[in-house]
């Protein structure tokens, strides 16, 4: 469990990204599947309860900070 300050898309090969509140790629979706653009913030100021799993369909580079 924790708190996401932000998940930020740096770049890379941009493809679909989905973010889950779980320790696996299932369960509660925090960010529905999106195809991001570079320098986009996907999530800000959001609490998660179980875990945090980020699934990318390409070599999308993301960074972030969580508490």
C-alpha cells in the first residue's frame, strides 16, 4: 500500500500502458489502458492499497515517485 505522487512518461517506444492496484497485472485498474505521449503525466496524487503494477505493451519508459 502507498501513495503515488506521479507516474511520468519519459519516452521510448510508446505503446499502451495500464496501471493496476495489485502485485500482478489484474485487479483494480488505476489507469485504464492508454497510449501515452512523451512528457505526459499518467497519474498524480493517487492512493493504492495492494501493490503497484505497470504494464507496457512496448518499450515505453516511465518514471515516478511513490510513498
